C-alpha cells in the first residue's frame, strides 16, 4: 500500500467521521439542568439506570459511563426518582435557584438484597455484558481478553472468525472469499493455538491441520468470546500462541426469547455476477466407494452437470437466529436452546501470478503467467445448541451441553491464464497463449460436541467437578472437479478453446472423533478464604479416518475444439487414465492420539498478592496406520513422549482497580496427523512430502501486563510478552528419492523467538465510547533455503545447480503492527446506537518460499465497517450493517524486482513497482450491506 493510497483512505475515514459526528451531536439551548453519574457502592457505573423527575415529563437514562443529564428545567423544587434493576429505588430532592443553574448530583444506589439473592441463585446476572467481560479480565488468573455478546451484537460480524480480528494481538488468515477463517495469536501460526467450546477442546474438521476453522461458528450464539494468552496448570498445554474459548449462551434468570432476521447483498455480485453450478447432482461417493475396491471406473459413472456453470445475479443473503431460555422447577432447572441459519453469496475478483526463481541463476522472480480468477461461493452456515443446568441442591449441580455446527460451501472458480514468457506473448500485438480452468468444489464441514459436567461439594473443604465429552468433526469434499482448456489470443481476439489432458476429479473426506474425560479436586478450607489447592487429570482418545481418491481424465479423441466437437462440458467425451483411482495413496490412513494428563495447582491469595503456580504432565501416544501401504513401505508409525509443563502466575493488586500481572508457562504444539503421514503430492511445480519424524514444538512463554479498570466498563491494559520456541515447525526444501528431487517438507528448525507489546484501551463517556488496541510483534527464525548458482562460478554458460543456505526471517503469519479502533455512540433515551470500526493489519509474512529472499508478504490493509441500530419499541430494534466501506484489497508481493531478460524488457500487466517488488496476488472483495430486525421478549412483556 503506497503513501498516496494511505492518504486517500485517511481522507475517506476523516469524512466519514465528520458526517457521523455531525449527525449525532445534538444542539442544546441554554437552560437549567441537573447532571451527574449513577453508580453502586463500589463506584461501578449503572448503565441504563432511569432518572425521572416526579410529576414532570423530564427524564434521562444513564449513559455508557453512568452519566445522565436532565435539561430544560425551570427554577423550582423537584424530586428525582432513580431506579435500576437489582437496586433499591432512590428519591432525591433538588432545588434550582435560577433558569441558568447547572446542578451536579451524583447518585449512589443501594443493592436490593431480595432481588440480588434471586440473581445469585440463578447465577445469571449480567450475562453477555461488557461489565461481565471486564470483571473476568480483572479477576482471572490468566492473561485474557474478552469480547462480550453486547459488543458482538453491535458489530457487523457474522462468524466467530470475524470477531477474533478485533481482539488485541490477533490477526486472521482469510479464505479465498476474503472472509476471516483462522486466528493468528501474537504472530504465531495458527498451528500454535487451540479452540474451546465452553472450556472444552473440540476437534478440527480440517483435512490437513488440527486447528479449527472459526468461520464455521455463527457469532450470534455467543455469550462472550475469551482469548487466553497464558495457561495455568489446569488447562491443556498445547497452546503456545493461546486459546480461543467460545462461551455459548446459557439459561437466563427468567424467560427470554430473542430472534433476528437479516437480508443483505454483496456489491461484487452486482459488478461481476455469481457463477453457480448445480450442486444437487454431485456424487457423494466415488465409484470405488460405490462399487468396491476392485471396480474399474467408466466415464459414464461420473456426472457432467456439476461442471456446467451459469453467471447469475443471486438472491439476497438471508440470516436468522432464534433462542429461547427459561428456568423451571423453582429455578433449579435452566434451559437455553438456540439456533442460527445463514445463507450468503460471496465473491472475489483475483489476480494470481505464477513465477519461477531459477531463470539464468538470477534468483529473481521470473513471471510465467497471470491468472484472472473469479471465485463465487455460496455459504450455508447452520448451528443448533442446547444448554441445561440442574441444581440438585446447594451441594450438587449438573450441566449438559450439546452443539452442532455446520458450514456447507459450494464454490466455483473460473480462471483465465495468460502466459507471459516465450515468443507468443506480445501485448502490443494482442497475441498470447491462454489456458482456461473451471473448478467446482463442495465442502461440507461439521462439528458435533456434547458434554456432561458435574459440580459436587463433598465434605468440607473438598469439591469435586468432572466432565465427560464426546466430539465429532467431519470434512467431506465430494467430486472436486476441474475442466481445463487451452486457448490463444490473436490480434486481441480469443480463439476457440481445446480440451486439455489430465483433468482431475477427486473425493476426500475425514472424520475425527474425540472421547475425553476430566476430573478435578479442589481443596479450600474456609479459613483459607480465596486460597486453594487443585489437582486433577484428563484422558483423551482421539481417532481419525481419512479417505482420498482421485481420477484423471483425458479427452478421447485427443483434439476436441470448442464450436466443433463441444459447446458445453456435457459434449466432451473422455477416457479415464487411472480407472482404479488412487487406492494406494498415503492419504488413505487411520490415525490416533491418546493423551493422559495430570496436574497440581496451588493458589495463594494474601492481601494484595495472588500467586497461582502449578505443574502439568502430559503423556502423548500419536501415530498412524496406512490402509493400503505400497510394497516395502512401513505400514504404521507412532511417537510416544511425556512433557512436564510448569506454570506461574503472580498478580499484585496495586489498588482496588489496578493490577500488575506476571505469567510464565511452558507449552507444546503437536504435529498434525496429515504432516506425519508419508504422503507425496505434486504442488506448484515441486513435490510436497509428509514427515513421520516430525517432532513436537516446545516453548517457554512470559507475559507482563499492567491493568487498570477505572469502572465496570472502562479499561487500560499495557503488556509485553516473550516466547522462546524450540524446534518450531516450518516448511523447507529437502532432497528426496533416487533422483535427489527438491521437495517441500515440514521440518523442525532450531530455536525461534517471538516478542512484542500490547495496548488495549476502552473508554466510555456519556453517549460516546472508544475501543482501541495496538500490538507490535517481532520474531525471528532461521531456516534453510535454496539458491541457484553456476556449477562453475567463472563460467556463465555452465549448468545451474542448487545450493542450500540459511535465511533468518519472521515467523510465518506474523505482522509487526496490528491495530483496532472502534468509535461508539449510544443514546439510550432515544434508542440510537452506532459503531464505526477499523481493523489495521500491517505487512505480514503470508507464505514462505523454498527459495532465498522469495517469501511472500501481504500489503498493509485497512478494513472499515459501520453499524447503526434504532430501538423502535420495547421489543424491536432495526439495524443496518456495512463492511469493507473502503473497498480495501488484499495484495501479496515478493520483496525483489521482477526478472527481465537483457535487451528484452517486458511491461508486465498489473505490476505497479516492478523495479523493487513483484506482485503475486491481489484480491478484491468490495462492500457488503445488511439490514435487519431484532426482537426480544422477556417474562413480564
């Protein structure tokens, strides 16, 4: 992103802010008024408290910082009536001497124990509020950041992946549609974090990795989102980066029904249309699955209709959710049932450059082709969850949770590739060699998890809690099909296309099943007050079943020309190159991971000092078994190891609202199943290999954070962190096979370091609020790279050979600078709420190259979103949400100039600065808009 682009976007942002402020700042004539703040006995703001003038039409509702103002009053005596749920009503006499007097009247409300006792019994006070989020951050033993359900509801975010990018220190990895998908915590690759639902780890449906795609979870079912940046001994120890915990909605204190309905549209579908295929005809099973392992597939076994696409204008996006919560049996039984459905049409307009790095030994990126890509994806996201809690008596309680989350993608990718090297490329004459490709892909991912938990107060001072968990994650990609054609551009006219060889159609699916048990004992005599001892254990049995099968098709006869032998895909005749499929492929395997863990944790809380220290021991047995090993190939392999993981947390309470926090913990990161299987895949011109000898990663992690919480909603957090990472996993070039072929393989590399600074600020004043955070991250790792040199350095005509050298660079996925800024406006009296949100991600190492100095970096990007809500009645709100207002594009480049042949300088398309860097990818997503209505009913409505 150049300076001019940044300047233009700054001016756009400034104009939007000016319009927003002018629209929301009222003009008030001079008159007598009463103002102040409504708080409780602990000086916590009571946001939403009612302040009424008895016998008069004047009233106010306490703002985001508890402040209120009643204006336009005449001289005289007034009685103010102040009320807030859970607190005793207060009446206050006020006398105004003249019509211009301004009286400041702070109000402190006393808790109503009758109401509060009811709230304590049900345990549901202020669920999903900012106040709850700040309280947990302040009192937690971990370094933690939380986004509340209230903050999520006001944002334009539709999935959990959208939400996490607003947390300090987190950036995201996006899918081909530009939607956030994976969390990058403090510049650590997604492999270094794990995902929890209500504190319980869930398996990933991803076929290659153990990390969970967060775009599968709708955001409107969350009660809050927690991001742990440090671990204690009672948490699983494989989170070097951190852990994302989704706390789902729980039963409220009284009957509550909430729902919303939204309609929206993506502007790219207006400009480019939407490429749609008939997903209903896709065969869910390959011929080998359908007819047996010895079956020889015929072309007639495969449908042709799934590769015929039409460009349409799709129907509007539709999103809806509904939740019901209540308590029964004298408040002993709590129930929450929630569901969500989203059907959206996403598009991306992309440029991709294919390149070499070996031309004449220059080690510069030499462009081979440019691809114009158009992605069209229909996303169908559904979720259903149920939470039950039953309080048997004061000593015993049971909780049951079940959740099902599904993401179904129907993606069409259209590519037109123009080859840029060779004698046939002449942009001035309009001549070039072309290739076209149509790919249709259905991906069906689902996660089901259910857990039963018990909390039991045994004989004083012993408490027991336990959990039994069953989770299942599935990923199904049936008939991932491509149709490849060759073409030519002559005199700026595209010539008829001919069908290319080796058109693939592949089936891939995997199922992960986790069975987990947890048990914890807490020893806490009453004389210890907040101090305690805690011990427990965990056992998990994890199994994966992976299936892979691929067929290749050649045209028969070999030459079939558009307009002569075919017009649509259904007209093409084929022969199958491998009728048996790929049964012996190593990606047909079963894998297991059995973990036994034990821990001991002690908490000491004396005066202003709180110390949490403990040790966790994890024993891992991880391995795989190939279903059809080739001759001489080892059919299975396993790794067994034990890790001792100490942790220490010290929190010093400088005052009632200020903490100084230090944490240390040791953690690991296990390889994914896919990585340890000895597979071989052709990818981007070089082989990709698995590595059965890949070791786990170990790291020591240190955090120091100063925390200030002026009240229940405001905060200022300033922290630094440091990570020393042993044997980090990165991909690099190795030599393999009898031909010593360069291949890309995951390996362990020495020691890496990652450190940084985080600042998180939230401030509410009257009707306005500011939320901002910034993270600076610095990391270094040294890996092996390839460089091309002449066999005889003194002879420029000698053969090119490769040489391995070391390169020091940042960790993959790391951006030095990450920032978020949200400006909020809330007029509770008139029912208006708005939020303008900006997400900034600086230059980021997007992907590593096997070649020296050819790593790919994404450009800095600024995303601007806006939301506006209006309460139209006690039960209904209407809202408008818009994303990517600046139409920010995503760009990836190499920090080296484009290679040019001596004496033959080519003006390559779309290369803005070819003398200094090479653009390899650019994605445009355009804006998205949604409008909707939200409704809620409570017990007394």
